[in-house]
C-alpha cells in the first residue's frame, strides 16, 4: 500500500468509494452522489491536499481538505474528509493517509484541521482521538438522513501550536 497525491484519473475509483458511503451509510449526511467529473475537478483544485491510498494499483481510500469556512479569519483552518473502501479498514490505511495529509497541511501553513463526524460513526470518533484530535463540539440533530436526525461531532487538531495566541494576551481584546 502506498499513499500518493491524487490524479484526475483516480476520480472514478474515488467515486465508487464515496458513493457507496453516501448511498449505504449514515457516515455522511449528504444523499447526493458525486460524479467522477466533480471529483476530478476537486483533485485539480486541491493539488497536494488530495491524497489517495493505493494497493496493487487500486485506490482503496482517500483523504483531502478544503477551507473550513469562508472569510480571511479562517484562512489557516481546513476541514478534512477521509473515506476508505470497506475492505481496507483496520489495515492502517486511514492512519497512513492522515499522517501524510497532516504533513501536507503543515507545509501549506494550515494551523488547524477540523473533522465533522456523524454521531452514527463512533469508529471515526475513536480513530480521530488516536490521531490527537480533540472533541470541541457536539451539535445535536443538525443532520438529517433516511428520516432520522443525527448529531454532528466536531473534532480538531492544532498542527502549529507555536503560532497560537495565549488566552491572556492583549491581542485577545482585553
């Protein structure tokens, strides 16, 4: 297994992974499947911030990030997504993808990575905890899929703590 930067040619295999998750699980709140073309556009736009895990020439998972929110105040924060094919879970694929994605993020000056996780996915919460993410928010019933309301768990990891402003700093508006 190897982790590498995604290429537009990977989009069809990525679509198979993500569309199965959209169609068959509560891991994501969306019900709109993705086209290979829209995924290829994301790959081109995100460059190094879109990675795939490949095993014997087949894409078995991906990780990427995009802006967390719009506006200049959020310029150093990104929200990531990681999805794996069913058969690749529990093999270290997710950890390898996230370690590489964090390296890319640090090299691009990202300060915080955010994860928005469905409460229906406790495995993802545990996974992110093992990677050093902390739960920073729990939003009850903000998601809705298949006739049920779902909670959103927000987790984050600060990648560059040396640039943080101390809470008692004059810059904090006191």
